[in-house]
C-alpha cells in the first residue's frame, strides 16, 4: 500500500469511528468535562453496555481519554480540537440544507 493510500485509510478509519449518532451524542455530552459511563448512559439514553462499547471505540481511536479511580472510570475528550472539526461538518450540512431549501422554494414558485 502506498503511503498516500495508507494516509487516506487512517483518515477514513478515524472518520468512521465518528460516523455513528450515539458516538456524536457522547462527544457532545463530554464537551464540558469528564463523566462516568453511568452518567453518560443516562444523559444520552443508551444502555450501559452500549455506552461502554461506543466509549471504548472512541478511546481506541484516540478521541477520548479515560481515567480509572477504583471501580469508576471517567471519560473525557482527549483533544478538544475535535470540536472545530464537528462544527465545520455542521456548517457544511447547514449550507446544503439552505441550498436545498432555496431550490425547493424555486420549484414551488415555478422558476
């Protein structure tokens, strides 16, 4: 595999980890600071096993960090630079929605 292909694979794998609604909700829930699995599970309304699975995938990808204190594990965002990336995605989607709305309005008006 060429170096460039490998770079694209790494990027695609990273983005693939983010490509799940529950994981995006978990990231949003961790925006203001670390939380336990139980707190996150309750906040995002997922079972604890499902929450743990998603948190583990985010941690393995280096997106989250975890700290254990006794039996309690607190998850936090490893690098807050992820949030501008997510905001950029939101901006792109918002512009697409605006464009679609303009196109639909034009169709409705018969232009």
